[in-house]
């Protein structure tokens, strides 16, 4: 069987690495794995660095689509993927998460009659203003095999009439975190490099369209500054979109005292900082989960989350984007978050103890056998 993995954006490289490794680890499989990169993320710090860090071969193809309005970006991906699939003749295409690359990979494949598996299926924010929500819903409804990371995600798929194609497998990001966090803590030099040794710090990230809109971003930066006063430092690794949005807002912007603003970090460095941070403030889905798995309390800078387990566990407060509610959420969380070990144990229960990669391989084998029987 020839599998083509379609990826394009930073969080997908983490998920890809787990699955490539799980397939390679099964000595009984003679599956060929090919990676096609759409080029949605192209900065070294957002893309190539992760292939190196995870020991992945560079992608067989890079469509170099780059940035653009959603329709144009997705359309260019569709055209490029159609050509790539025609040449590579995959038996199965695997797509990850909820980005424009996910939707393009799924659509291009189904239109060519190629079966599609969706890793991280069934997540819902129920906010249709998010491009990611449209990508998830559309991908789930065209894909052939839906691999749900949580019981809640599986329940969403069942409610949408997709039960026959759906399996609970656990979360591949839990596999990545459980595998890499001890080594990250030991080996990462990020704390020393950023001057954080011995300091109590908050770790913040912001990248989504909703948070980087000019009117919202200005208030959010103020809120983060108010939050920063509770700590020795606030670390903000800057996504290129956010860097550009801050520049557009105020070309003379300077990070306030106590802030440490840096380039996007590699995965091990990020895990090391999450483990040591007093709190994480983020609009990222992946980082919410990494914080939960590592027992670090999290303030979510969005109006809703797909990852509700951490909220129910008391380790995550969905603050919205209004400055006052961000600061209130932080204070509420610091006052009553459960212990780190309690949070980490609950997270491991929710996300599958690091077995998601192996479960996905089992689901792929069963899927292939089912098709061979047809
Ligand atoms: C995308 C995903 C989002 C995911 C995120 C992870 C969609 C709709 N969104 O958002 O779900 O959480 O990736 O980062 O697919 N840019 C660069 N260099 C890069 C990449 C981006 O400069 O390597 C800048 C460009 O100005 C671009 C902007 O960032 O216009 C936004 O990039 P884009 O890929 O459209 O969306 P993300 O915000 O990264």
C-alpha cells in the first residue's frame, strides 16, 4: 500500500511524525509512505525545522503554495495535489487536523476516488466563523475513515450520521508529548537561552484570525501586559501572522518590560517551556492540550474550545478575547487549578496514554482489509 500524507502547517508536522513512526514500527507492514507538503507554512522556523527535529525525510513534494486569501490558497493546493496524486497513485491519503491543507488534501483525493483517512476527526467548536470549523466539518463529511482523538469527538461524528466510518483512537499529540517531554526538559536550552532559569513565567501564543484582527489585538496585548505583572516574565514566541499584525497596528511597537518576545520555537523547546511555565495563555488548540498533558494551567484566548476535557478538569479557562475577562480568567485559574500531577493524569485518561499512533495503524489495517473484501 502506498500512503500519501498531506501536510502544510506547523501542527501537522508533529502529528505526521507520530504516524510515520507508528507505521515504521510495525515490522509486518510493507507500506510505502510519501509526504506531500502544500507549502502553506514556508518559514524555516514554521516548517523545515520540524522535519529535522523529528528526523523526518524532507517531503517528496512541496507545492510551495504560500500565503493568500483562503479561496485562492485552497484552490492552488487542490490543483497541485491533483497533479501530485495523479503521479504518485496513492492507495490512501491521510490528512491531519483542520487547516486549509487538510480540506484541500481530502477534497482532491475523494474527487479522484482515492480513499481518505482524517486524523483528528470530529472536533467541533460550533463557531462557523472559524475557517478551521468549516475545514473540519467538510473534511469529516467527505473522508472515508474518521479517526477521533476523544470520546466527545466520536460523539459529534455519531450525531452527524458518520458512526460507520468513525473510530476512537486517542490523540496523536498525546503520543508526541508523552514521548518527548522528559527528553525536552533534560535537553532543551530554551530556558537558559531566554533568560528564564529560576524565574516564574507565563507562556503566551497568539496566531488566529480572530485574535489578530486589529481591534482585538490591541486589547489583547494590553491584557497580556496586565497578566505579565503577576510573573517575573511573559514569554511570547511570535507566529509570523501575529508579528505582521503587531507591525501593522503600531510600527514602533516595543515589547513592554518583563516580556520576552522570540521567534517561533521548535517542539522540544516549546514542551520544555510549557512544563516550566506557571501558566499558558493561548489561542492554539495544540498548546491547550500540551499544557493539560503536562499539568500546566491554561487560559484559552478564544470564545470556545474543541478541547473541552481540560475545561471540565478545571485546568483550562476559556476566557474569550475581551481584556477584562482574560485577566479575570487568569486570576480565577491561579486561585483554584488542580495540582499539576492531577491534571496530567486526567489528560492521559482523556487522550489515550500515548497509544494513538498504534491504534491508527490498526484502524488502517482493518480499513484496508475491509476494502479488499468488497
Ligand atoms: C494555520 C491554520 C490554523 C493553524 C495554524 C498553525 C488554516 C485556515 N489555519 O493558520 O488552523 O492553527 O496554521 O500555525 O489553515 N506566514 C508566514 N510564514 C509562514 C506561515 C505563515 O509569514 O511560514 C504568515 C503569512 O503572512 C500568512 C499568515 O502568516 O498570510 C497566515 O498564515 P496561514 O497559513 O494562512 O494561517 P495560520 O495563521 O498560520
